[in-house]
C-alpha cells in the first residue's frame, strides 16, 4: 500500500473505492516506475531512448547523473541501475536519505531553503562546472527542486527564505513564485544548463505545476527562461515583499537568454498530473463507477477550489481533478492546502459522499 494508513481509514465501501482510486493515481507517478516504463537502454549498442528521443551514449567520455527534487533519488537510482558502469559520477539533492555508488546524495529541506540546501547546491555546481562537450549530463528535475536547488544571487539564504515566505503567505501563484525564484538565483531559470555548457544535457522533468510549463517545474534550471527580471520585480512590488521583509532591494538579475546555452539541451516531460488522473479514471471504471475529469490544471484558493469541486460533482459520479491550489495565510494554523480544501467541503458534503484531497508526495505541510 502506498497510503500507509489505508486500513485505518477504510471504514466504508465508498471510502475503499476512493482510496483504491487514489492509490492508482499515486502509483502511476512513482519515479522508479516512470523511469523503467519510459526510458530504455541497450548496453550493446549504447543507445539510450527517453520518451522516443534517442541518444548514443558511446560518443561521450563521461555520463553524469544529477537530480534535484522530491522525485530525484528514486529516479536517479533507477537510471543508475539501468546505465550501470557507464555512470561516471553524480549528485542528488532530495528529502530522502539514500546511498548510491559513485553518486553523492544529500538531504535538503522543504518547502523553504536553508543553508543545508545552499551547501549541497554548491557541491553540485562544482561537479558540473568542469563539463565539456564530451560529457553527457542527465538531470532529473522535479517538484520541490525550487527549494532544494538553492544558490541565491547577492542574497543570503535567510533573505531568500523571507521573500519566498512572504509570497506564499500572500497567496502568490506558483507561476509568480517561481518567476521571482528564477531571477534571484544562480542555478534556476536556465542557469544550470549554462553551468553545464558545452556538455549535452538531458533534462528529465517530473512536472508538478498546472499546465506543465517545463520552465516552471523547480523554476526551470535546464530550460531557457521566458520570463524577465522586470516581471519578477513587478511581482515583488505587487505583494509589497521588500517592505514586508525589510529589504532595501532584491537585486533581481536576468536569466540566460542566449540560445547557445540550450542548443545541446533536451528537456523531456517524464510525467505530470495527467498521468495520475488517467490512471485514476481507469481504476474508477474498473470499480464500476462513472468517472469524469474536471480539470488537470486547477489553481486558486484551496477552500474555493474545494467548494467548486463539490458544486460541479453530479449525483452518482466520481469527479477527478489535479492542480495546485494556494492558501492566503491569516493568523496561525497547521497543515496545508489539501487540509484546507478538505475542511472547506465538510459543512456541505452529502452523507453518502467522499472527498479526498492529497499531495502527490504524501506531505501537506504537517503530519
């Protein structure tokens, strides 16, 4: 069971069906399963195929595996098993502790960056800084990478932390949040690709953002950035962040725009919310239910989204949705957006209804 307390909360037939559907969605986006399903490697020919794109491993002197995010360790571990002795070295920053031969593994903090993340990111950058055109860098980028991959530009870690907290507490969207992150960082917004240049880079992107804009997943470390420093500065002004954080300035900088740094970069979407929702729909049909996909990219205040979901669900149907809500924090409390969403429907949900709100990585800013 992926849901560890399944038996404890399985108290009715309807709950069991809902939990089985949730399990199917979670299983569909497990990083190891995705790698083995969507990546293949022929040891004899040296041909690596990722989602239909082919790369000849034999032409490279070194193969370097790196990863940042809550999917990183599992995905890098699967790639390490697949590629075997062709892996020269690597570096992973995740929330989970692990050990892999010839790959350094570091445990960082989330959802806010700390000095631990900065030190780990510095180590990764040093590993990649000496790359040349005979190197192949495979970079696993996933949700949580914006915090875990942290190298502030002309800011301290505490100052970046204060900026991010101010934006989150103001209810800023993930797009606004990551736009700012890109322009105060030495590694986000395509900067990691620039550090790897002139190596060939395969960015394996595990999306956790609505709409699957690859440049927004983990703030796009390997993706050419479409946002500007001016846009980041405007977001900071909109939410009055500098005054709230008592900072005289934020020193937003422009991200790399020269196409040269991205000519040898292939960013490939490995999975998204659509994979989870598709699997849940299939499971619901197997259970004899009548599923309907509402949205795969919802955004907005968690309590409003919860009420929208409840209002749009018709009697006798199983409504499925995925996305990323936000919570504008007022006062003190515990938990996260999913608890907020679930609680919002409690006064209105029918006695014969079940509502599940869950985070795909199993955490909701609380136990």
